């Protein structure tokens, strides 16, 4: 046996003992030791030398079509609390039936006849990996989060960091057990007599995302390249289409209400009543441009909190209409990013540099938050938000299969930031304000449990919702 000090990069030193029977690591806190000083001594190695972090390698397709990994879905309506899953899991872990040694735990409320299963969700961004002081937890390329027993010191920090407390401590062996999906063939799913557990390999084809990108691309080409005119007033044959904000400015500047203007603007407003702010999420050329920019921008630095007012866009709309009335021309349209993109490519095939400068400046805000312009400033979105308030549909999150407190993928993927991740972590179904929702349906496409759905506004309850 030999001894050597191992200095962790967060300042603590531990005593590392190795023998021919394996490794055992125990903490001996000796105070803060600088890693640079420790590296000068021959008998000291750093945690980075011992357990270097695996780089998260992404292919080009991962930025546009992220891979969907396997997982287990739980339906509490079907669970009887029989404990079969715990028994077969413990048999695999320690070769004998001992439910306390399983990597899955069933919480039973016998008084109300309700049960809930706790197991690892193999999160996209696992908090347990960040919490582990010895980097014993890793996420493989197959998406499975595993614990390397060789380096685990059973400190329990992973359990405290996990929203679901899924890493479970075995009272018999004192080891931390965590579901590893039985390497792709989970026994709990195979032997569950009620079918409450289901193994899914994830969606291979995210058809909503593919359809949305296709519609956005076609709309961009039509509005910015092919059709002649500006989006403020666009005519293709007998079809006339006008921007609602542009129509309001026209009415304010001329003092005249023209029925043709109202009818041309009513197409977008009618679509908004039927399908929410569908235009913003699927058709708007500037929104499509922002989505492209979001794919290549670095990590978000955050929009200043004192500017996070979604009421600001209504003020900009009022200012645009008031300015048009005062000056006698459309005050906002010359700097509108939507119109700027539509005007940037003329019939001669030349680019309008000034208009593109406006687009580039506003797109630069993407380094702070996704769709900052759409969230806080767009006057067109303000008008559509008013009509979405009386729309026919809504998006609800929280069906019976929703693992709210451990899976917040819907909140992470929402470009408008309107899904409350804190409520999800508390196990509550967040209310989605349809005035701010752009009906992109990313939450529906991303949800692995089918818990995000479109419902009619008059349907009061969440589909399949149960109280736990």
C-alpha cells in the first residue's frame, strides 16, 4: 500500500490510499492548498490529472437536431405500489432481493392510494455531475448518467444536488446506487406487472421542429426575396397582406380608415385568434433570422433585470401610433426589423446596407437572451398579443406523466422564457400566458413524456392531471 496527497481543484486536500484490492478515498481536510503550489511537488497530483472532465463533443447536426436519448417514463395512474421494480433492481445490484438496495424507490401514500416512483432521469444537464467532488459521475455518449464506483466516496452530494434525489444510498453496503437503465434494457420496465413503467428510446424524428424550420425558411424566401413589396403592404395577385402595426400607423398618419387596409390586416389577426401568435413563431422573417443567430451565439450573458418588462412593447406601439399621428407618416416602419429584412433584397438583387444594419444591431441582443426583441420591444407582437388573449387555444404543461421537478426541458427550450422552471421544480404545473407564447411548439416537441399539449381555451383542466 502507498499513500499520496491528492489536491482537488476547489482547494481541499484528501488522502488517497491505493492497494491491490482496489481504491478507497477518504477526506482529510487540511485546509486550502493552491493547485499551482501543489503541482510543484512530485508526490502530488491534481484532480484534473486524476479525473479530467470529458469534453462535450457536438456535431454540426446536434445544433439543429439534438439527439434524443433513452429514458424511462412513469405513469402514476397505473402504479399499484407492488414494489416489483425495487425487487428486480436490487437483485441486479447486490444479487439478492432487498428493495432498500434498489436504484428505484417507490413512494407510497397508502391513505390516498397513490404512488410515485423516484429514479434517475438522465438529465440533459445533470446537476449531480457538477456536484460530485471526485468526478465519479459521467454522462456517456448514449445519454446514460453513470457512477464510477472506483472513484465514488459515498459523500451524498449528488443526492442533495439532484432535484429528484434519485441517487439512493444503500443502507446495507453504504454505497450510492443510481439507475443506469440496465445498459439499455431496464428490468423494472420488463417486469412491471401494471405497465406503469415504459422504456423509450426518444423521438428519432422531431417532426414539429423539422416542419417549423421548413415553414420559416419558405416564409423568409417568400417575404424577403421572391414577392415584390414590403411586408408593411404586400400584394401577391388578388391576395393583399398588411402588417397590423403598419395599418394602425397609416390610419393615425392619414386620419382615414380604409376598409381594404382593415381586411388585409385581418388575415394575420384572424390567424392569431385561431392559432395564437403563430405568425411570430412560424412566419416572421426576423424571428427566423433570430433563431438562426441563436444557434451560433455563445452562452447567454443575461438581459438586465431592470429592462425585463414585457409591457415595453405596448409603449413602443403607442409611441409609433402617436408619432405617426404627429408627424403625418409611419414613424416606426422605417426602422422596423421585419420590414427592413423584407426591403433588404430588392428587385435588382442589391442589398440595402442601412436596413441590414438595423437587423444586425437588434440581432446582436441575442447574446443576452433568446428573442429579446420579441419578448420586450416588438410592437407587432404587442398587437398580436392583444388578439391572442381572446384566442381559441392554449398550451398546458403537467399531464400525469410529467416529471416536473426533475425534468425542465420545456422551460429550457422555450425561446420566450415564459415557462416557470421554479414551479416545475416544485412539482406544479406552470401557467403559460398565451399573450407571450409564439406557438412555436418547442415545448411539445421536446417533452419526452407527452405532458405538454395544445388544448382549447375553454378546457379547464390539464389533460390527465392528477393531484399527488
